[in-house]
């Protein structure tokens, strides 16, 4: 099966995304391993980028990975097959209307999902209900307010703020990483442990400057150009200057910082 | 000798500052140890808070700790004596007019110094010159732009910006942590390695919420109230609201994040 199926941008793009996912996979997933026989629900698997990293690290656990989008499930299926993984069942399903009985799963995992939801607390509560007591829920989110850089630039900060505002406008929260601890407690989950995973990039790490600063973060912000301008958040000239300043932080004398938050909590 | 000499705010205050210094000492200094016989210059030792942590970790290295303030040197002398350390010589001296021959020291260390200097690059160059080839320079700095928190608050961000503006107004840079890498390279030092040291505080760490969020960071920002208002940067009401919002982040559902940067570079 051609791996171009996964993202559909041709072999070089797929190669880039794989490399990029691998870079962050170590930082985000290295300490997540489930025991043999564990029943794990991955909620909001999208196109399966995290699914592959997760399932490969726990080859004897059984994963059920769900997403509300049938198209994403198809892409995730292709990614799982391309990776040669046989311990993942993919299923179209809605976090807010889970087709599972209470206490079905030993463990729950979700990454980069809550940031998109207008009711993250309700999602966590629903996931808590399908967990067995004693099981853990692992949540990974970013936080765009954790981005800072050298050279500093008010324009660059402003284009990031545009992305944050647009995500908030569609009900999400691009600053959710910092509040995983109270969110998990509010959902009735016990003993949350939050560990920040900071990405620090200077010119001693040229691959990270390219893969993370330029092609992950700056590219993600750049992608909201039309929406930000249409929404009247910023002028085209200011947006373009902010994006140029963001890319500038990947130069030989630049520095870029960003932090992901990983939280693990327990169902009583 | 009474330890109240060190900061002069009475035994409970001294105890608090000691506890606080100990909390950060592990995070900042645990990986710095100099070999027996090494000649180490600590530049800008202030009242000796870092000196004690540093010298205790390298009992067989010889420290020369300098500061431009005679009063600080006297306090540092008291701190060193109170800690029972015998491997530190304290000396009043100016970084920009060092009373040492070139290639005098095996190692150089400085923490929370460059942030106060209008010419940090010149300071690094001067320090480089008194180092022996092959020696390392270790630099620790904070970065107030790395502070973010839950609940988020535009007022709290504004009072931090006041501190940053006041420090910039007196020639310093409270955002210097992020740019240690290019600074060290610009000073002609080789192979800088920068490691961020992030402090993440939620209610699972009540001692840190008290010692770091409230009594280190919020108290530091609160201390610029008069200057910020006098400088017309903010109204008294807005300042007080920002400070209240900062303290608020140490509550049971609050989160506070801050990052220190530690850099080590080599003299060729």
C-alpha cells in the first residue's frame, strides 16, 4: 500500500510528515507503554499519526482508535496497515456519544483532541465513564501561549494570536495545555500528573529548526492566513511580516521554544 | 554568625529565602560540578545565594566570586561563612574591568547577571579573555516571556510586561534567557549547549506554588509597583488587579509556568 494514501501530498511530503511525527513521537510517547492484553481506547485518532507511535510502543496491548470522521478513519487505517500494526481496530465514533459500555476499557489515550472541543470537560467525563476503575487516561495537548522566540517580534506574536483567536472562535482552545491539571480534576479523575515537554530549538539542532520551527509551527500558523484576514483580525501585510518573522527564528542566530503538556490521571 | 545578616529580614525571612534557593538550586545547579583543583570565577555573585549552591557542589574546586557592590560582597561573605564553605574567595570587582590576567581561570560561572547589563556581549567577551583555552563558561538566566499561567489574565501579563519594560529602561533584558545561544556564539565562545529548565507548578506541588509562584515570581513583579505607576506604564488599579491575578494562579485550580535557561560554552 502506498504511504501516499496517508496524507495524499506525494512521497516527499509523506516522508517529511513521517520524519516530523517521529521527532515528536519520542518526546511525547516514549514513556507511554501499556501491558500485554490491556484494552486501550484512543479517542480522536484523526489520520492515525499518533496511533502508529502509540500502538508500536505497546505491541501486546489492544487498541480501539476512534474518530468522528469516516475519511480520517480510512486514512488512519491505511497508516496502521502501512506500519504493519495488527493490534489496532479503527472505528468511526463520536466522543460525545460513545458506542461502548461503561467500564469497557483499561486505559484511555487522547492527543491534540481537547483543544478542538467546545466542551472538553464533557468529553473527559464521557471517557471516564467507559474506563475501568484503576485505569489511566493520558492526555497530550499543546499550548500556543508557550511559544516564544528570538528574535522576538510583536508581529510574530500577533499572527500566533490570530490562530488562537480563530480556534477560540470555532469553540476550541489553543492554550489548553496549561490547564490540563484542573480539567482532569474537574472531570472527577484522580491524581493527575502533568509533565511539560518543552521543545527548545537553536541552530545546534538544524533538523529541528527545519522540521519543527519552520515546517510544523510556522507552517501551521501560516495556514490560517486567509481566515485571519477575512475575519478582520489582521492586515495582509502585517500577517506576512509576522510569518516572515516566525520563519526568521529558524535562522542560524534564532531560537524557538514551544511546550507540549502530557497528563496522566486515574479513574477511581 | 547569625544568618539574619544575609538578607536582614529576620530569621523567618532568611529561612524562606534559604528554602526557596534550595528549591531552585537542584533544578539549576545539580549538573554543575567542577573537578578538584579547578580555578573557577563566579562573576556577579551578589549576596551569595548561588555561590553557596555552587561551591557546596564542588568542594575541591577553588572559587573566586566577584561583585561590583562591596555591600553584596559582605553579605556573600557572611553566607559563605554561614554555610561553612572554605573554598570561596570573595572580591569586589567589576566585570568590565576585571583585575585578573588573561587565561587565569579554568572555568567561569554566572547566573542572573547578564539580564542586568546593557552590554552583555562585552561582559561575555571580557570573561572569555580571562579563561584558559578548553575551559567552560556556564550562564544561567531567566526569561519573563516564558511565564504563562492558568487562569490566563491580560492584567497579569501586563504587570509582567511592566517589569520587563522597567528592566529594559535601565539597560537590562528580562527576556535574555531565550537568546543565550546566539550571545555566546557572538562572544566567540564555542559549542554552546543550552538546556531550558522549566518550572511547572500546579496544586499537586503546594510548596512550589507557595515558594515559587507566590513568593518568588509574583512577589518580584509586585515589587515594581511604585516604579511602574510612576513611569506611567499602568494605573494603580490595573496593577493591583494584575498582581491579584498572578497570585490567583497559585490557587488549587491554578497553574504557573516559568523557564530558566542554562548554557555551557567552551573557550577555544
